[in-house]
C-alpha cells in the first residue's frame, strides 16, 4: 500500500510521479513561493504519490531555497529536474549537473532531446553527441543518487519522424542505467491510438527499459494518452494537480489517481484513506494559487456529483448508482442534492472529529450546524482550508467561545495626493472603537493599506487587555473574487493566515461584497481563535481596571 | 465538403452532432434564451456540423418557441430531442411524441433505457415493454420525419451489466428503422479501452446499425472515449461547444472537430475555411453565457499557443513546429509570446511584433524597455496575462499614448458602524479630483467597497469627456499578495479585466504595498487602453468647453 513500496517485482505496480512544482510551475501566471512548494509537496506525500518533482535546482532562487531545506517525506521520493550535460564537456564538469547532484534530492530526472529535428534545429549539435550527452549524464547521476531518470523530450514527434533515432535515445538512457525512461509528448499533439502503438513498440524494442509517460493536454487527451501508455506497458505516469501546466496543461494527477485506483487492476500504492484526500488536495492547490476551483473538474469538482431535475434526482434517491459512476465520498467529494444529504452529514461528523469535537450523528445541534454551514457556503464561504473559522463557528454554536471584545465602529481613510515635495503618495489610516474589559477604547493607526492600518489599530486597542496577541503576525492574506462577472461590485472572500511565536498557524476567512468588511471579519476571527486556543479568559471590568 | 453530404457511401465519413442547445443547456446556471439558441445554432451551421440538436419541444416554453420558428440552415439538419413513448400506450397516442413529430425539426432523436437495472429500478416496467417502446417510437418517428435516431441511455453500464439486454435495445431501434443508434455513456464512468471493446462488439453483433457515440467527462476522457468509438466503428459523434454540460461536462465539439479534421483520415465535412472559425465559435458561446473563456482550452484557448521562457521562445522563432503541434491560425487562434522575468530579447521583439510594433533588435529603445520591464518585474509586476498594461507601457515609452486625464487626488472612506435600525453596516465612498479637458472635475460616489466606489466616481468624472467609456465594464478583479510573509503590510498585485460592448476584453495591472493604490493604477490603465484602442483624441480645453 505504501508509496515507498518499490514494486520492482509487481508487474501491475504503476508509479505516480507528480510534477506540479516543476512543470506545473511553468504555467502563465503561476508563481509558487517556497512556503507554497513545501505545503504542496507535503500534501502530495500524504496522498501517497511515489515521486514529487520539486523543481530545478540552479534555475532560480526559489528552487535553490526549496532544495536547500526540503521537507522530509513519509513515502515519496523527492526528485530534482535538470538538463543533460552540455555538448562538448564531461558530465563531471558540467555546472548544471553539479547543482543537481549536490542538491538534497533523492532522485534526479534529466531531460534530453529525442527528436532529430530538435537536435538539428534547436540544439544545432551532432546527433551522436546528443546520444552521448544522454548516456553520460544518466550514468553520472546514477553514480551519485539512488535513482536517475531520463525525460525523453518530444519523444512521440521524434518517433513519428525518425523511429530509429528516437529509439537510440531511449537505448542511450538505458545504457546509462536509467531507472525510468519517460516518454514525453512535449507538444501535446499525439492522439491516444498513436500513444498505444508507439509505447507498445518501444516496450518491444527496448525490453529491459522501465517506461514512463508524460503528456500534455493540447488535444484534450492528456489523461487518456497517459492511460493508453500504461495499458501498452509503461509503469510510471507523470502529471500535475488539477492538470496545471503551460498552454492547455498537463495530465491531471487527480484524475489519474482516481481512475487507476477505482477503475483498473493496476496497483498504484495509494490506500483508500489516501484516496479520500483527493478533493482536499485538489482544493489546496487552488487555494495556493488563489483561484476558484473548477466546479466541473472530474471526480473532485463541486458539480461533479450534482444532480438537477426531478426524475434524475428521484432515481438517485432510489439508488445513487443510477446516475453516479462512483461513490463521491471515496474521493472525499460529496453529492449535491437538496434532500437528505447523508454524505454531507458523515463528512461533517468527520470534520468535527478532526477538530476534536465528538458529536453523535443524532445530535440535533449537528443538523443546525449543517444548515448554517450550507447557508454560509451558498453565500460564498468555503471552510476548506480555513479550519480556524470552521472551528470557531462550531464551538460558538456549542456555547464554548466567549466574546473577548466587541467592535463598535471603524473608519478607514485612504488618501492619494501630491505631497509638499511633489510626489504622489497614498496614505491609509484607521480609527477603531472597541469595547473590551468594559471599556470603550478609541484608537487610530496608519498603515501601508487599509487592512494593515485596521490590523494595527485593532491590536493597539486589544493588546493591553490580552498580551498574548502581541507576538502574533499575519503571515498571508488572500483575496478571491467570487462573482467576477460583477466586476468591482463582486462578492469578495478574504483569507488570512496568522502565525504565533510558538509556531502555531491558523487560517480564518470573511466574505462580503465589501473587501474591507470581509477583511475585518477574518481579522476578528483570527484574534478570537488565538485567544480561545490560548485558554484566555475574557477580561472583565474589574480585572481591566486593575490592569490600567 | 459540405455538412449535408449524406456520406452513406463513404466509409470514412464521420457525422458531427452538436447538443449544446439540449444536453449543454442542462448545466447548472445555464439558461439560454431563444435569441441565444438562434445565434448558437447559426454559428454551428456555419461551422459545418451535420446535426444541431435544438432542444426538447414540449419540455419548456423556450424550446417550444425555438422550434415554432427555427433558424433556416445552410448545411445542418435541425434535431428535436424527446423520450420514447410511455409504457402502456401506442406511439400514435403519446402526447410527448406528438410534440416531437409536430415540431419543425428535420430529424428526431429519442432517448430510451439500455440498462436493465434502470428499467427495473428507475422505470419499474417490464423489460420486454421497454424494447417495444423503443421499436414503436422509432418506427412512428421515421414515418413522420426524414430521420429518426435512438439515444441508448446508459448503454455502456448496461452492456457491462447485461450485454444481451443492451444489445436487444440496439436491435429494437434497428428494427424500428433508426438512421443512427447512439451509444451513450450517460454517467461518464467508462474508460477508453472499454469503449473501444464494447463499440467493436456492438458493430459485430448488429452489423446493419449505424452507430453514434455520446460521452460525458466524468473521468476526463470524454473526447478520448468519443475518438475511441469512432476508431472502433461509430460514425456519428455527439458533443457540446467547449464541453458544456452537467457535472463535468460533455465531449467537446471544438476539440473533436479539430482533432478529426487535422489528425485523422476521417472526413467530417468541415472545410478549411470553416475550421478557421473554431476559435470564434468557442468564444461566442462564452459571450452568450457571460463568462470568461477558459485560457487553457485545447486548440482555441488564449494560452493554447503561449510560449514562455527564453530558450523555448528562440526555438519557436527558428521554427514554430519545435513547440507547436499545429499552426494556431488553422483554427483561428494565434501564437502568444508571454512576457515574463525569463524573457530574453527574442521574447521581447516577438511580443512587440504581436502588438503591431516593428522594432529592430538594434534599436536602443528595446534595451531601455527591457530594462524597465525587468525593473518592474522585480517590484512584483507580472505582464503575464496583462497584455494591455504591457502594450501601454511600450507605446507610452515610444511617445504614442497621450495623457487623457490626470488624477489630482482621491480619497476613499470606509465606515463600519451600527445604523439607526441596529444593524452593522459598512459603507464605502470615494471622492476624486481629476483634470480632464483643461477642467478640474470633483466627483463623489459610493459603492459596495472602496474599489467599486472609486471606479464609479472616476467614470463619473470622465464619461462626459469620453463617451466611449460608458459601455465598458470590469469583468474580473484579482488580488494577489506578493510578499505574504509581511502579512497585511504585503505588496499587492491587482489585475483588472475589462470588457466593452463590442466584445473586446483586456487586462491591466497595478502593484503597490497599498491595495487601493494598486487598484487605482490598474483602473487608470484600463481606461487609457480603451481610449487609445478606440483612437480617441485627448480632449482639449476648447472641445471640452463646447461639450459642456
């Protein structure tokens, strides 16, 4: 079951290789920070994938920092990506390869050309030299790391143009000792029946090689092409979460895992429990990218198991198999029908257990909370990834969370004008009126923007009463527009991640047509959660008087 | 070439059947009016599809009105959808069938169950009666219309459960005289290798039948499943524009047409000129649905032929086949060279050419611009996907963009307080002082948030001078925090997408530690770009006086 099951002896073992952090990071508009990379890598490891490609050491400062202190994994192997050595020098003396072998990666994946046209036109080098570059680089990598893999770039176009040369590239990697030789449909133009034929032919021609497949979605067949390759003999499949990637994206790791686990006799080393995290991992990526999840995404989308229309729904109520190809809970998703949502209840109870709240299925408060959460979600709240706000909501309804303070009023002012020196400046100022410890505190602060000013002013009003708030800091601030078709009148969701000196991190959210109000709600929840978790008692008038 | 080529004698002729207006219309949130239906139907006819399924006469008033006065087609046949007769009555006396045969459709497509489980559990009728319902209904429809087709609902699940019964349903439709028998993967759970096997088996068992295929995208294989069926012997394929449809959508007609026309030896009756309309037709659907097109959509997406990264771009400049699976112009799309921090000079010059600026590599202004863009990107600007701001920047440096207005000052005020009725409310108000046409305009507006208020106030100050701004609207607003580790003091990037009534869309951006300032910069660029592209002259004091 475990992802580190080597599986050399299991003919049906398929290895999942995720390249969200490398090939996915090439996407227009995607710009992962180190914290994003670590969070996504950990989620992939938890999901049970075999390989996590973390990036390209030596290519940019983010990847250098990631590989300098990589996360430690339970199952997965961390892979570093790079190019085969340059022409005309040895692998040992290639600075690019040095960055790879000196990185803290467990395994290396090196890309090289497998299409004669590219060798001639893009690289402009001798075709024999290209073969040597492949073999030397793999052999060198293998001497320094537990695994070396070869990414055969443009393999399918290459095979169609010149099968002998494309095969020679595969054989060179095999001769170098590659653990995996990954056939890449780099331009994404190959159709499934071609992939089947070509992979079967390679498996026949280079029988010792262990083949992988790497597909792009330019004809909308990335997942199908990947499956076709596995059915034709490949045993490693590369993809990205939600199909993230340049142009039309890569093969979607989420769909691949679900279809292979639920609809094939391949063994992918992902347990049933791990499969139940698929929806969560998919949403996590979108949160990190600060974009709305695709409602229609196979298996994990919000609409993937939505039922509309009376006849349809009544058939589903009689037996869900009438209109569902799988049980949505298996992948952590849920059915959307208005009536008697059993899946919702059990998900819900599971979420309570996660925050340490043991409630019985029959408890009436569960129903009320379920209704309230559904109502908030229809307004645009999404508690996926904002566990602190979810926990506060639940515990407030159970009467466990005291009111620590009460915001009477705030005013924010942003002023953009020319100053005395002739520069255009923008200033933000916040005034707050807060009731705390029986007193009305009136404070003012300026900041780099309205939310910063509000945060500073609010803290000024609270810290005297609750010193535990002093060390905390906001570590991330995300804004998402929920109804983009309404432009600047759109409903806005703000997520705030906070951190305390003791290392604790928590995320809260607020939703409103007014971005300022949404930000305030998220800030207020963040302070309250911190106070609740620190076990602080609300300050009464007497203790307040003593403290002043 | 024409879509009305019957093709009975051409073994490689594949018929395209589009069901955007029927099955696509089932999608949550989709609500076509009659005008939408007519516009989309005409576009499909122009594109050269063989069948346009317009809806379900008798099911709702929109479909009744559409079929009462349907558009006349050059090539396509108009199809009406409905159910086979009810159990226990004759086809002649079934009111549902009467609505179908009395409609102005050229052909009818009737759905019936092909899965014994559904016959037993959902319909709760005798299995033999179900077979008679199929045969009778087809025979009756055929007596009244030129073509009758049978949609075999749940065919693949049915075949897997009880192949004899599923085949009996196909044979009943064949006995009734069906022109096409369409095998439907209604729940979308079937994988391509299964589709291949099952379709081949049906073709063998019912050799006289002409088979079609109808797939859903629940495993992300709708297009691949459709192709697999064609390769196994089906000769009609059903899809929807952009894969519109319930849950995860239907097979995408756009991708099917492109792959079949460009990558197969099937004849689909779509000419090269018609193929060049694909991108336009895809965008037309999104316009009608009032949603932003999917940038990553295969063949027709804005990013489908986008290239990023220096090495990559210089190879594309040498020969586009290095990184493009087809020439984008064939499907009416275009190449995009993405500007990013990886941009080298070759990216840069290519990007200029795209916006119609011919600059020589040796031009000193190129170097200055390159330096400026790098500097802005190090501050957090990213011109990926903000082409309008990039174009403005370049053309401003070349002295081509006039100053249309000058913002002297703005002030934003957000107030959260208890109103007289005891509700907490948040109000935003903006005042702007703008110099335009030699006059200082001072305007105020309120809004749902500070940016909305600013947008409204600024437009109030400008529209009198530039009426072309009146119809434009902000269609998306995105905020990204660039330095999340600094919490609410973080640097913010705001991207604004705007749309004009003529269908033009453009994206601008602003970067600042102050979210309000960043939003203002993006708004300012959006107005300026619209004015520049509309060829508007800046308003001088004299014309301004005349206009007041």
